[in-house]
C-alpha cells in the first residue's frame, strides 16, 4: 500500500459504448459553444454602442483571457479531483451569469465582471468534456481505442455551434431592426439596458440552462471517492504541480504548448480586428455585425472542415506531427493575406482577406485533433484534464497579450503580420520529429505491461502485497497509463 487515495478505475466493457460516448461528447460541445457563438458577432459592436473605445474593449477581452489563464491549472486539477460532470455544470452556470451581465451591462465594471466570469467558465470547461470522453471510451473499449475520430467530431461540433451561433447572433439584431419601433421600445422599457445588439447574449443565457441540464443527465461517470474540502485543497495543488512539470519533462509537449500560444495570437487578432473591418466596409454597426456573422460562420465551418480532415491530413502527411506542420503553414498564409489587404477595401482585396480568414480557421481546425492525439498519448487519465488546461493556459496567456498589443498597434498590416510571425515560428518547431518519450510515471503508477513478470497483478504474491486479489488491479490507483507513456 502506498497510501494513495482509492480512485475508481475504468473497467473495459463498462459504461456507455463508443458511439454513445461520442454522441454525448459532441452534443455537450455543441451546447456549450452555441451561446458563445451567439455573442461573438455582436460583442465588439455591442461594447462600442455602449460607448467603449477600442482600447477599453481590448481590456475587456484581456480580462477574459487573463482570468481563464489564471484559473486554467487550478480548475483542471479540480476536474481531476472531483469529477468532470460537476465542473462542467458550474461552468454553464457561470456562463449564464456572464451573458446576463454582458447583455444588460451598460457600465464598464459590469462588462468586465461578465468577461471575467466567462473566462472562469472557459477555464473550467477547457478539459473536462474531452477528458470524460477519453475516459469513457477507454472504459468501454480499452486503452487501445481510437480517439482521433471522436476528437475530430468534437472539434467539428464546436465549430458548427460557433458557426450557427454567430449567424444567429449577427442576424437577429438586423432582423429585429426591421420591426418598426422595436429598438426604441426595448430601450424605453428597460431604461436603455436592452438594445438590439444585446439580445443574442441574453438568448445565450437561456441556452446555458439547457447545457447544464444536459450535462447533469447525460455525462455519467463512475463514482469517485468521497472528497471533502481537505481532499480538494490537497489534490488540486498536486494536479497543478503535475501540470507545470509537463512542458519541462517532454519536448513534444513543449511543442504543443508553444503551438497553442501561437494559436492564441492568431485568434486574438481575428476576434479583435475583424469586426471593425466589417463595420467599416458596411458603414453601420448592425450591418457590420451581419457581415461579420456571415464571415465568422464561414470561418467556423472551415474550422469544422479542418477538424474532419485532420485524420486524413495525418495519413497523407505521414503522422500527426507532420500534419500539425502543414496545418500551421495554412494559418500563416491566411494571416499574411489578411495583413497584406488591411489597407484596402477593393473587391479583390476583400475577396483575398476572406480567403485568408478561411485559411486560418481551416489550418487551426486540422491542427487541433492531431495535437491532442499526441498529447493524450503522453499523459495518463489522472492528469488528462490538467494537461488540457495547461494547453489552454498557453493559448489564453498569449491571446491576452496579443489582444492588448493589437489594440494599441497602429491600424494596418502590422498586427496581422505579427500574429503570422508567431504562427510561423511555431510551425518551424515541427520540422524535426520529436524523439520517442520514455515513460514519465513513478514506479508505483506503471501500467501492468511495464512491470516485471514477477510483479504483475496476476501473481498471487503481488496481489496480496498490493492489497488486491489475483487478477484485480491494486488499490494504489494504477491508471490506464501505458498507451500514453509509450512512443508514438
């Protein structure tokens, strides 16, 4: 006995089957990101209508990113300690509050608070759903089960939700504006709190209620040991420490984290700068929101297509590492095209910019599942959500800094080309294949195939010494670590 806490282990053949787990993971991903998509098209324009300048808006997004970054590791560790389902439910409730504040808030502090709560919800949600899916598939089909297909479909569901949500969020204010007197009536009835651009955020708050109910009913998981306040406080720091050691001990994981950082720079430029370009092209905020909604919808569909093509790209490129390299090349090309057309609104420049926008999302979509396939093979189940949180932390930290920089740099090509340079640097990291990783586990946490024949659980002597019985796993919390520790 090592004194380690007893952990409910996945037992092959138990729990939802692969198809059911994949369907529930896809549905949860769709419901979580749909309301976020509804607020994207109107976010910058809503804040502008509230009287906020571009620097202040960049500050709001920095609050979101920095809050998410600060809480990524603690909340990832929390998911590994208390379970995936309760953490996801809390994330939904926080988003419900955040969308309500953003939709109704006319003061800067209310918007900042809403963005901070959304950042906290983002941190809570960045790992648990995917970790639940991987754990559930392993529990039913064993550690050798295919993950890339489910991860790709989850990425596609996220992109589809963002696409549909952005289209709804951008089109709804425009459609409501066609109703005579509706805008003035809403403003008069609510003292100016509800305007047409705030309707998508408020509708998103209602969707969050559906998300919370679905998570609580569908994402079943094995019961975990009873964990009190002391267990959570003691377990989360240990998970944080394990997460911080990830990049230090494995060169491949360092590449994945640096690639996530570059993706953060690219997304920050897209989210902050594109709505203004759309509004300038159309001349009004509402028309700009509609155009940006269509553009963002196209981008997310390209992301979904990229996610679906990720396994195919890996096969043609000769593996996940080469697939990431090729995908980041597309992202770099797209950002470069956006930068070169930043000062022109001619039809040719506009078409080139739209092409670049789509290439950025296509490349990010193809890179994601391949990066996560590599990541999941390097970490075990006890730290899977933490590992995903470290990855998201890298993205959020750089996104916050890049967003602030983009808001202060002079308008034109420079913000776009700076993001393109960051992505190009990340792509160059994948020119050489990573060396095979050695098992990164303590001797007491090795998989059964890594133990000597004399010490396997099937040996009665070993089973007795470990507190188990012949043919059973010991109660020292051995996880299905073998496939994640072996070389690719």
